[in-house]
C-alpha cells in the first residue's frame, strides 16, 4: 500500500525532502509515485495540512 496526496495539498514542499526513495514529485499538488513509495510515512508526518494518507 502506498501513500497518496489529496487536493488539500498546498504544495509547500515539506514532504519531498523527507522521502527516502524520491517518490514525491512537484506540481500544483504534489504527487507520490505508487511504484516507488515504500509506505514509510515520513511524508505524512511532516505535512502541515494532513493532505497525505495511506491509499
């Protein structure tokens, strides 16, 4: 199971450097590549608007 980023994302960028496998890419709403995500939860822990959850 991977994590996903919802439309509540404010594109602050705090999640991207926390990902140990570089699964997060920038955009108006950041995206998580489900093929790279290891479900570690590091990104969700730092999201200021709780926009990241398990799929």
